[in-house]
């Protein structure tokens, strides 16, 4: 994953091989590609197509059984019923992404430029949370943020909490999202910052009087590929997540992931669930491509 | 494997060699013989096709047309891993996961040689790296890595050893040292060395034959002293050392000399030192062949070519002083004068520059300039 | 004041690292707890019960074993397939390169709910029985992209002259691959595999959609969360975390020591 940043910025830098035996080499290429691409085709592309057709199915007399149809109204129904969840998903994920960026940047910067011989160790520590269960770590936040806990008591003493608590409020959901996807922000940021020649920073300090100007004019622009990769890797899973909302939020804080999950696995309303998935995917992909265009790394794919 | 042990050193012949990448012709109809056992330098600016030529000899690039012969054997279509040609790569390309011993043994092992220890140790002795055998490349200095790269190639007793800018990554002092070292190794093993470089000084110090390449063609080839003394193109005159050039046209002959008039002045030069015998041409002379005197001096020998000007820059470098003189027709000439006396010419002094006709050379005026 | 200004970024960095570890510390501490009620969320009393009796609660260890089996299988297949694609992308020219890149990128840009639900839609439409194999299939699918990206970066970072040097030194295509390319890319492949395994072992969302009645470790935890997570789960998670961390750190340490020693010897 640390390597996503370079991939985003230089997608197809493959060395053009010699012209010799082009045909034989092309055949080797396809032999290498086919098994993996076939797998992705069968278990990623076809399911998406299948999801699309499911989203247009119509109910039958029997509950939980649907028939092929072209019921576009499924989408309208899904949107009508679940638009608050969509809005919550994108607002929560957006706030969490910004928070993660603000938290991750100093750490990534420190590891890249100041960590010295501790660089490798610190990187290990950043990845380490991956080895402890995602669910348990999220669950641990229930303990940390509990109503009797130090953090809630502290903020209550300052009268900063509108609902008098953190747990089971949107604040807890956003905090959980921020926490859980933080390594996905740190690693690409680090990868981008690590490629910057430290002498550039010295030169920029030499040229611009204020360190803040040096940061704005030199470091920030050079780290943009990492920022793009990191925000995407944080925002996408956060927008589709339902674990944080379930474990840390109240029923009123549910996100679109919750809606998809309950419709699929509890209500067995497959068309609505599929329509929701498809809308979510479409919105995210649109955002991703607009974002990448704006950020200037359009050679992504 | 069929690669002969200690193969006989043979001439390397390149015949009508062409390499093009799309519309770009990197190597343009190159024909060249590199005598067995010589230290041959391919000299040129970056992008002149010298590295492409080397890579074709190594088999890493396929020629668009033409042949490569090693002795009587045509190796044009032979795979790189079957050729009796080995390469010392730019920045060495030592295998970072193998230690020095295994790096050097790599070629022998791939050819199925069973007992490599003695050979590898001998080779490490030759490059004075015996105690380093079990180090990884990253733990060696630049100069040591360079010697490993040479050892790794030489241990295979190649018919030709190719060196691709082998000293480019080293600092000046180390480079000097390695130049001598490489000469010593070549003397000892007697293999043909083909050395690609953009450093004219390096080429002149090390090679017995230098070929100056430009835009995919060889401009001039010969022993360094000869090329330096008598460059045959304006490119060579300026790439190998520095030259002062002036445009003129042949106005007559006097004995074995040509008389060239240029901007109202007249110069003589031996006709065998000129590429052209009539019409427009460039005349040139090396900066250290020039003498500089006060304008009113009467010490200029009559037979000398002369021109007057005004000193625009004088930099004292210890052994010599480097002057820039603006000639009366507006060219700037460069002069190296040995500091035999303490009185130097000052900025703005009117001076006369003069030199012996036999130090002059005549060149074709290059197209477009 | 000057000291604070100079070291501000270091202090923030350390605070962020601590932040990353707080929940893990909570998980570990609660593994030594003897909870008051059925929910193990607040400290009550020190106990080694869970550690002494790791498999004491039915379903904990079997779900743990299931997750390890799925992780190993999915990692092996996903790493092999992903590595092959990475090699093709970096080393060969072929038609459909941009389609391939898109196909690799899309699964990473797709939320897990959509990946999980779409696969479920396929399996339902095909009436394919849900269980162990559907989870393995799903995990391989999302591991491939991460492996391609990691290995591709490693391959692109490799000096092409190293392979040329091998060819120049009498190594044919097979020998070049075996003695030079593969050993050099291996760390990247192993890193990708480790990442793939941890993604698979920890995956809840995609597994939940495609597991049917199969219980993986995360699915077990999710189910248990409603009625109280057994302390044994905390103990097992802490154990896995500790083992991986010690393993990774000791590799780092050994590398560091070796480098130091050689640097000293070289000096």
C-alpha cells in the first residue's frame, strides 16, 4: 500500500522491451495476465453486472424472491428512502478524511525527513494496527469514549458536547472512521514525502524567508500525489463503512453501508440493496475521477 | 555451454552498423575495426550513439542493419548470454543481493564451471579486493565497486571487454587513480577494451585509439596525439580540447602552403593540414600554440601568422595564464600562455597574437554554422 | 520555547503514534480483565483466566482456525496471480494495458460493501452455495489488486541494468529470472503477501456477505459483540498482534545489527 502513491503518479512507466521476438513476448504477457484478470473478471466485473441486473429486479408473490425486470423505479425508491444515509456517509467520510490528513501529515513528514535510523521502525509501528483486529479496535473505542470515561468527563466539564456524551453520537462515528483508516493516509503521504530531496527543503528555506511559505510553495505541491492517494484510500472505505456507525453510533447515525447490509442480509430486499450499492459506487467513482482530474494526476488509469 | 575458456583475443569489426529508434537514427552506418588487444575509446557527447553502439556489441540492443564480427565469427544475431563479450556497466549494476565473491563468480557459475574458488580469488587479487570477498556491494566504496564490476566481467576471459562510462560516478581524484588502474589491468590481461566516455581527457589518457562520435557517426579516429594535433572537423576541434576558429577562403598557394585570407588578414598553413584546398574553409589553432605580445613588440617572427586585438579577460591559473582576446573583426580568441615571466598583459591592452603556420589546421565549414 | 518550536513536529508525530496504539492497548489490557457483567468494556478485576484457557469459549478457536486457513489459501493464490500481472505490466508491451490498469484499480476504488454485495448477488443468481470457498474466492479477488500495486512498484524500482548484466554474464532468460530478478523482487512479494494475509484475516464486511453460515474470526467477534465479547477474543487478538510485531521488529533489529556490524568492519 505504501506504493499506491507512486503508482498513482507514474502508472505505466514500464520499460519498452526490445523489438525482438515481439510476438512471442506478447504471448508470454497474456499468459501472465490471463489467470489474474480472469479472476477479476469473473469475481469483480461479472458480479457488478449481476448487481446491476439485480437492482432492476421486481418482487414476486413470494417474499425474498425476485424476478428479472427493468424496474428503474427501484433506484428512485432507494434514494427516496435512504437519502439521509447517503448524505451522512459522505459528510462523515469527508470530515474523517480531512481529520486524517491533518493528523497524518506531521507524522508522515517526521518519518520521511527527521526519523533517521528510526524510519523503518516507525513505519512498522504505523502498519502495526493492521495486525490487531479492526473490529476489536473499533470496539475498544467504546471503552475509551464511554460516558463515564476520562475523555467524555473532560469535555463535559467544559460543556463542549451538545448531547452530553460522545459514544452513540456522530462524533464517535467520525472519530472511529478517522482512526481506522489513518494508516491508509499515512503510508501514501510518507511515500510521496520520502521521494522529496531534503536539499530542496533547505533550498526553499533559503529562498523563502518564512517556513510556512517554504511549505506552501515547495513541500505541499510535491507531496500532492501522496495527498491524492491518501485521501482516496481513506475516503472510499470510510464512505462505504458501516462498522463504525453500528458499533459507535446511535441508530440515527446509520450510514449507507448499514442500509445496504440490512437490506441484503436482513430484509432480503435484494433489488433495493443492489440499487443502493450501485448508486454508492457511481457517486464514489464520479467523485474519484473529478478529484483526480482536478488534482492533475489524470494518468491514473 | 560452448563459450571457450581463455578465448583468443580477436579483432572486433563493425560493418555498416545502423540502429534507429523510430525516426531517430542513433547509429548511422558505422564501420569500424577495433584491433585485438587495443584500448579503444569511443568518445562523444551524450546522445551521440556511443552507448547504443556498445549495447549492440554486447547484444543488449539489436542492430537495425549491419554486422558485428568478432574475428571471423559473425555474432550479430547471437544472444548476449552466448557472446564472448562482457560489459562493465555504467554505475556498475552489481547484484545487490549477492556478495562480492558471488558477483564475480556469477558468469562462471552460469557457464557451469564447477570449481570457481581459485579463479575468483585470483581475479579478486588482480583488482586488489581479496579481503572484501564476503562483503555486499553496498558496503564498498565507489572505486571498489568499480573494480568488482571489472573483475566480474574479466573473469570470463571475454574476447572484448566493454566499459560504459565506467568512471562517471567517481570523484576526480579517484577517477585519475582508476584510469591508471584500468590501464594496468588491461596491460596485464591483454584483452581488447572498448571504453565509452564523454570525457575527452579520460579518453586521451587511457586509450591508444580514440574514435570521436557525433550524431551517430564517427567524425575522426586515431591515436589521441594525432587527433589532437590535427582535428579534421570543427566538431572534433572543439570536443577534443579547445580550438580557435576563423572563417576564410583560399586565396592562393605558396610552395607547400595554402594562403587563406580572412577578414582582410592573410594566413598560411601547410596544405596537407587542410581538409580543403580551395574555396571557403575554417582555419583553426589550439590555444596553447598561440603567443601573445604587446602590439608594438617587434619580436614576432616574419613567417608567423598574426592578428591583433584587445585583451578582454585574463585569468591567472598558476602554471599559465588564460587570455581572452577580442580580435579586430569581433571574434573572441582564447590563449594559454606559460608564465615564464612575471609581466602579464592587462585588461584592455592592445596585443598581437601569433603562431607558426604548421600549427594551423584547415577544416570544412560545418553545415548550418 | 525554542526547543518546543524545533521539536514540535516530532512531538506531534509521537502523539499520533500513541493515538494509533491506544485502542490496541485497551484490547490488550481488557484481555487480563474479569468483567463485571457480560460486556468486557470496563476494568473490573485482574484475571489470567482467558490466557490460561484460550479456547475456553466454544467457537472462538474454530473461527480463528478458519480465518487462518482462508488467509493462507487466499494469500497464496492472490499473491501468485497478482505477481504475474505485475510482471506483465512492467516487463511486457501488450494491447489492453490501460484496461488492465483500470481493472486493477477499480476493486481498490470500490467500497467493501459493494464488493461484498455484488459477489453475493452473483452467487445468489447462480445459486452457488455460500461458505468457505465463496469467502476464499472473495478474498483472492481483493488481494490481487494490492499485490499488483506493491510488486509493480518494486519491479519498477529495480535497475534494468541488473538484468542486462545477468544476460551479459551468460545467464539465459530462465537463469536471469531465477538468480537475479526473482531474489530482488522477493522482498516486495513477501511484503505484499503479508499485507494480503492481514487484509484477509481481518476482513469482516466482504466475508459477512459471502460466508453464509461459515464463521470466521471477525464474524465471530461481530456476532459476539451483541451479547458480549468473550475475554478470550481479546487474548487471541493480543497474541496475534504481539507475535507479528515481535516477528517484524526482530527482523528489523537483525537487519540493523548486521548493517551496523558491516559498516564498522568496513570503516
